C-alpha cells in the first residue's frame, strides 16, 4: 500500500491539466551509504529520544513519531533497535494524463481572456458579472506548489508565505516560490483581485488573505509529513492570530495517510475549515482520494460548462464517492460533499500571466473562496456552521448531469453546487 507522499490533484506532466492521483513504486532500500530517504520512527519515548540524537529530526509529531532523513548505514543501525517501528516515507510520482491538456501560459504583458471566467460567473450565478467581492478578514491557506506572490492579481492579498519542501531546512519563512504553476492558479481562483492595473482576473473572494504554503515541489509531489506539518501550522496560526482560517488542498493520494489524517483532525478541532479535492480518477465509484475522503474535509467534485438535464454536468474525470450512501445527506468517509467548476478554468499563472487548466484541483478553490465569502459575511459562525451553510447552498443547486448524478445527495456531485446568494 502506498504511503506518505502526495501529489497535486491536477497535473499533466509538468503542465497542469486533468490527472489521476498517482502512486509510485515502493522505494527500495538504498544500495549505498550516500543514498538517503525519509522515514517515520515510532516507539517508546526513551528509544525515540536516542534515535533523535543519532539521526536528527525533521518533524516531530509527538506520540505519532518523528520523521527524518537517513542513509543506508543509519537505517540499518535503527533497525537493530527492536523497540522502534520504522517506515519509509514514500514518494508519489506524477502520472501522465490525456484527459485534457493545458494551454501554455500567456504573455506576461497580456491580460486574461476573461476577467470573470465561466466558473466565477457560475458560482455567482451571474453571467454578466464584471468584478467580485468578499472574504475580508478571512485567511485561506493554500497548500500547494507555492505561489507567485508578485503576480499583479495576488500581491495585495499575500499575508504569509512558507516553504515546507526544502531538504536542508524543514521550514523557510518568507519563501514560497512556485516553479510549477499549479499553486498560483489555485490561489488566483480563491482570491485574485483583478490586478493593480485593473486588467487582471478575479477570484471568488478577492478580499481574503492568502497564506501560501508550499508543500509540493516544482514537479508537483510532496512528502506527507511536510503536508501534515503545514496543516498543523495553519491551525496553530489560526489560534495564535485569532483568525478564521480555511485550508484549501488541491492535492491527494489514493491511500489514506495517518499523518495527514491526524493533522486534518487536529485542524478541524482548532476551528479550521478544511476543503480538499475529490481527485481525478472518475467516473467509477469509490475513487475519491485522500485527504478529500476524510470526514473532516469537504471533498469537492468538478463540474464542466455543459448543461445536462437542466444543470451543469459532473466531469467524467472527477472522482466519485460511495453510491451506497446516496440520499442520506450525511458525510461519511469517501463521500463527495459538494461540486464546483473544474474544467477549463482560467486563472493566474506562475510567470505572471494566465492559464486555463482542468481538474478537481480547480473546483476546490471555488469552494474555498465561497466559504471565505460566506464566513466574512457571517463572522459569528463556527467552522461547523460554515460547513453546514455550504451544504445548504449546495442543496439549493442540485446537479443532475454526469455519470452518477441524481436528484438529491449523490456520489458524483454530493449535495450539489454551492453558489453565492
């Protein structure tokens, strides 16, 4: 079973598009002392303390163990202590996908083809909308490949910028460079403000604040211990600053990871709303990925700009949940909760321009932005009340198009498509 490393939810080689949640082959033991790999170490406190002195610590998860990077000689030495449990922190690689190709990023001197793309028009239920608003005071932590914080449409919203992916240091504050594009695209859909020149693109909640947490490298993959640490840090920052925080994760894996699962529970317990991509392994049932599949995360499916049965249609690539729970309006593990625009979404790109790509990665920030907008308008709400309000908005816009879509709560679109009221 694949463990401990997670991939961005919408990737086409190094260019973003619709993609599967990919898993890599299990890493073999290094053949030389020079080769290194990451492990998680668990066991009695005294044994862990000695191991920390011997091999160092990247992230300490308390009772759940600690992670570190070791070479072959160190690994063999650790194995001699029978009181310790040692697991390799595995890498999930990107998989090529031909569902939908992304177009290259446009010229940095040109604006977007549409300042309010179809997804914005759809979620605002206004085909003539010229600008968006809302989200004031709400923090959205985008855990992704980083963000171009100098992009004209994002720079006014950046409040935090952190890198969890570097080898030599587990955390670099003030750095979140995006060499991929995916994270910048996601951030733009959440809160792009139209640009300082007035020629840029709009996200759903342009008054929200961006916490850009780089947890995926420039190839679009990342270790689960780094992701779990970023989730926990966002929750701790919410407490430290007294802020209302939404975590937006357009990433995932087919396997459930204990570190990420525990971190999501931790954040939810701290009053943080967690929104995550359903995955791109549809249209078969029970294909939803993690962390979206977790009960304490809002899993988002992808819609396309096609009308079927009088509603938008769930994209075939969008992962589906469990059909056995259809109609109960109760979120269980491996359930899709809501759906939002995810195919052919135009947004900000890491070279300062704009790009149109597809995936549940693109649907997720629409919901994160809407959540920020609703929360800003109702600051007395708890995160659980906010989640219930998202569900109520979704129930008002049932989705009847696409494989598995049906009246009411279904395994393809969840409760429906939440929109601005």
